[in-house]
């Protein structure tokens, strides 16, 4: 009878060790799955940020204020300002402090 108990105990111990080993492997697989899932999520979010940034830049370029040369009053004023700026002599810092 004690031989049967030892044989059963040995078999039970082997099965318990095997189950513990499988649980360890399962935990490691879960950790790898979590890491892979998070990496995929981060990559997806980075792609989404890049897409949003490109759309934002496009929107900024489309909506940026631009000179309206079609408007005759504005065009005339711009020409006058440019002509005045071209006629004015440039002053050096020394002349400005003297004058």
C-alpha cells in the first residue's frame, strides 16, 4: 500500500509542477500580449496625430489671411505705402541719436 501512495504522490507532484510551469508560461504570454497591444495602440495614436497635424497645417494654409489686391482701394494704399517707403532715406543709428 505505501508503494501506491508514493506513486500517486510522485504523479501528483509532477502534475502540480507541470501546472505551475504552464501557469508561468501563461503569465508570460499575457505580458507579451499586453506589451504588443500597447505598442500597437501607441503606433496607431502616433499615426492619428500625424494625420491630424497634416490636416491642421493644410487648414492653416487655406485660411491664412492674404492680401486682397482685387480691392482697388487696398491696392492703391499698398502702392502708396511702398512708394513712400522707397523714397524715405534710411537713417543710421548715429543720425537718429543726433537728430
